[in-house]
C-alpha cells in the first residue's frame, strides 16, 4: 500500500510541481548563463539547482581554457537557499572559462556537469 | 576446492558485480539518458513502467481479417547490486479482428537479467549485456502467447555526444540493443479434426531464431540548457527529450526472412521522479502493421521515490 501511495504521490508531485522533493539535483540555471558571452567580467559564478544540496559534498570550480582554477576560495552552498551554490572568482580577463560542478542532493544522489562562458 | 581458492573466487565475483558503483539512474558523466519505451536502454536501475499502452493495427492475410491490437503492460526492474538487475514484464492484450469479437488475455511473463559492464563518464558511454527469458505457457493462447520458452541474449550500449566539438550535436545521444531470440522448441505440431474430410490434419509450425535489433536517437533539451547553451527554455520544454526509436526483427531461418518493425518518433518529458512518453508507431512495411499506431508510457524512477527501500540495490553501496 505504501508503494502505491508513493507512486501516486510521485505522479501528482511531478505533474503539479515540476521540481519535487526527492530527485537528483539538475542544473536549473546559472549566472553567467550557460554558453553566454558576458561583459564586464563576473565576480562570482552562481548555480541554481532543482534540489537542495549537501553543502559538504557539493562544489563548483571555474577554470581557464588551460585548466587553471580561478576560484577565489571554496565554493559555498547558500545558507538561505540550499539549491544555490556560489563560487567567487579572481579578476577574470577576456577569454573562455569552464565551470565544472559536482553536487550531491539531500537524498544522496550525485550529479555533475560542466559548461563554458566567455568574458568579452 | 580449497578454502583459499573459494575465497579468491568469491572475492573476484564480488569485485565483478560491485564494480561500477552506480550513481543516478541513466547517467553517464554529464549525460542523463531517458528510459526509452520501445528499445530496452543499457542502464541497470530501479524503475517501474506502469502503464505502457500501445495500439497498432495489423493487416489481414488470406481469410484472416485485419485486426487492432492494444496492449497494457508493466515492467519492474530491481537492482540486485549497483551493476546487476532483474526485471519482470507482463502484458495484457486485446485483439479485435475486424467484424469479429475481441479476444483478450495475458501474454507470457518475461524475466530479464542485465549486467552493466562499462560506464565511462568523460565519453558518456555505457555498455551492458543481458538475457531475457519468455516463460512459455504462462500466457493465454488466445492472444498467441507461445507455449514454449525462449531466451534472448542481448548487448546494449549508449553513447552521448557531449564530447564532440560541435555544439548543436552535443545534446544528442544514441542507444542500441542487439540480441538473438532463441526458441527452446524447434517446432510445434497441432492436430485438428476436419469434419468435411472426416480426417485428422496435422499442422507443423517451425520456430526460428530471430535477430532483434534497435536504436534510439535522443536529443536532450535539458542537456542543451545545462551543458551547452541556455536558450531560455521554460517549463515544460526545458525537460523535453525529442526521441526517435526504431526496433526490428529479422528471422534467421525459414522461408520468410523479411525484417519487420516500427520507427517511433516521439517526445519524452523527464520529471524529478517520473517520465512521460508519447510516440507514434510507424510500421516499416506491410508485414509490420497498418497505419500509424501509438505508444504511451508512465515511467517511475524508483531510486528517487524510494531511495532507502525498494529503490536501492539489495547488495552494495548505491550512490
């Protein structure tokens, strides 16, 4: 019976509210945007996920095209919104940067991804 | 067998079974592969397809009228270890011949075993093999359930194109399955009494091996948004995966070796713990069907819904 209730609830939650409470954390949006060109250079990179994150197991790293990290300190999950993680970055010159993220949602599922943005 | 050899063997088997350390279902690196509806996907996962509904028209032949076959099906896959799963599949069919009463009944139970051999994150590649058994005699003869068992050893693969240099191709992924269905009985004979000739007639039906092969092409808009370029798609489009599935059967013996199958274009919407899929079923030739059929599925990701109970492997760490 619990299984049936679980399945029906899952169906209802997914249909009524696209971002439910159980699943893997998927990247919802980022600032700078995925694949974008920006000017002036951002001082931090912010990622929003579909699920709350485990702060100790989630990280974001920003790298130059040559693979050098430009993080200014550790990335942090926001205390007021566990779905947001931020990484402060050093002063960025013109060029392409890769954002690599690896996060664990509160249900223990691990997901990862990467994207680039360009500073004009 | 010496005790040390036994221990070494057990350790080796354990290492093999627990090797892949599964993460989220259907993922390889940055790629999330949807659970395809027509072609079995290469992943080992806790999942439930309930229901899968398909409807397709068949052409008549000789004195047999054409018919419409509608199937209601469920499939439940359970991980035993993070890289090994068992699945159970059962269909209920309604066959409605033109101008006649419909016949209905359960098909044969299908039991499958799948082992994930390779999962490579950087190349978004996965390779698995498995074997499925059809339990002969389980289902109803009225809906042509076979009275004999068969087995289908199958190789599965999936490959995402996230590592190619062309941006618009990176959301694309392909999966495929290649197997041979081996019937456990070579022929079936059926004896009937003909009242006109007042004689018994014996009809022999031969059963041949069949090549079963299929592919999917899936273009992931979520992948596009999260890994390539944010083009500003909102709900529900940011969770859509346009897909084309194709599944074929080619007899490997007998007088008629014509390939049959369908090509299914459609859409899959991936939610947090379920996915919904809708596809058109286009027969590739006259023998494969008539007109365009339809395929619909609700698919539950059980590892998300029940992460601490039936949604996790029985043995071995899951995440």
